[in-house]
C-alpha cells in the first residue's frame, strides 16, 4: 500500500483518502473487500486516530465504501437499488408470484433474502390507528421484516392490517404468506387494491436502526410510510419502512394532467 507523498500540499487525511480511492478504482481493494482498520491505517501512514477518522469520513462521502456497525468498513458491491413507484406494486408482479422487494432485487441483479422478526397481534399505536381509522390501542396484525441484499441488511419494514380483515386470511399469519406477498392474499380474498400512497422523509438513524441495518452512528436513513387503499375506499394496510439512505434511489412518476 502506498503512503502519502511527503511533499504533497494536501492535509494528510486527504492524502490517505486519495490513496484509498485509487486502490478502489484499481480494484486493489475490490468490491466487497474490507477496508484496512483504523489501527492498521494509523500504523501504515504514521497518522493519528483523528486523522484516519477524517479520511474515513471523506471516503464515505464519496459513496465508495459502507461502514457496518461493529464490523468495519467495506468497498461497496453495487449501485443503489432503484425503487420505481410506477412499477413496484404492479399487479403483474403479484400474479407472477413476486412481492415488490423481490421484483426490485431481481431488476437490480442482487440476491434478496428476508428475515421475519415478528408476525402476530399488537395494539395499534396512535399514529397507526389513525391511518387505519381504528381506535387507538385496537388489536391489529403486525408483520415486521428485515430485508437483505447480497447478505447485507438494507431495510426494515412493519406492516399493520385491521384485525377484522386479517383474521379471515390465515396466510397473513404465516412467515411466508406465499407468492406475491400479502397484497396478493388480500386481493384473493376480495380486497382489491385501488391506490397506494407514500410519504418520504430523510432523518438520522436512531440507535436501534443503526444496529438493525449495521450502519455507522449518525448515518441518514429514508423513513417511508405507505397506506394501501382498497377499491371499497378503506385503508387495508399501512407500512412503516426505514432504509439505508445510500442503498436506494426512489423514483416517482407524477402525471401532469388534471
């Protein structure tokens, strides 16, 4: 590994950053490789911990690496997944047996997997109850999942469904609700989807979210909330999702007509 040039006018942390960027571009550090540790770089470059940490901050800002909580930093393996609002909930995907996440991962060329964290009854929090138009504290079905792309956690999502609907669809209580996901099961039982609305905001990850997605402290996340409305005019599912902000690009198509 080269060391920074002594006659460079750049601060040492930028020299270290430049060296690591060059190694990534030349694939000396290949996609998926672990970046040398802070202690290793301190020794190699005769630099202080503060200088090396500044170099890591600069390198993260380039988008070339990702830091996984408690595991170190790694060269990114792929570009962000593109979530297209006009495509991800197409009925054709459900008919083909693909839930939205699986369809997206397939298009991105990554290998998806999911870990089901909880499926069962819960008391609706105030904000969830309002969105579902049920009394605060009413029993609802919760489905909490952690999604992975190529083995890396990228998003956690929790769906909430009204109990009077969910109780009659046994597949919704299974970890794997079957091909096409929960929307396919809802439609099979007569709850045809009419519209899905999403709200997106970006904020800093909480401690719990940092741990769940193996993020660096202070990392930004995308917090996405979604309401699914049936043709009968009822909200039949709401979902709260938090996503590693550097792993996704959200695309929205907005009609310009009346």
